[in-house]
C-alpha cells in the first residue's frame, strides 16, 4: 500500500505548542481495546498536550489498561457497547474544556494535537474537526 500525499503536504508546517489564551483544560480521550502493542507510544506522544489523559478501555484481554495506568492515564472500563458508546462515555467523564479524541492504534499522530486545538483556543465558540487521513491510497 502506497500513500500519495497532496503537493502541499510536505511544505506544511504544523505547530508544536498549544497557544492558550485562557485557562482552557485539554482532555485527550483514547478509546482502546486490546492495544497493548500501540497504546504506549500514542499516550506518551499525547501526554505533553493533555491536562487529562483518559483511556476508555473496551474490556481488553491484554495489558492495555495496565500500560495506560502506568503512564498516568485515568482508565475507565467502557460499557462494552462499542466505540461510539465509549466516545459518548468519554465526553461524560472528561473534565477538560476542550476534548480531543485519538485512536489507540496509532492511526492518528498525536503531534497534530496543537494544530487541532489552536483554532479552538483562539476564541470563544470555535470548533474544529480534523480529517484523519490526509493522503489517499493507491
């Protein structure tokens, strides 16, 4: 599988810090199930941008919960009704003003969090949605 990125992508300079204009707290919410092979790097890379790191575990049968807890995440066992239910539960459980959802499998780059959050921090009533996959498969 080869990815073809748009011509503008290599020149894209993404921010590396979050520019907060107020006291906004950022919760990074990670739905996960049996992701022991991937959860550590995802959480380690997301941690610098998070005031709260929340893992909604989908009844993993591996060490996903233990790894997440060891990295300082608040781990909550989800309702077992799928990823959508876990996301809704994450919204209810999060304490942050800004909620960032990121997959535990590494399909999202946590380094993109500042680019996602900065437009929200720049003014009241803003929202931002990030397209998960920039390239197209060939």
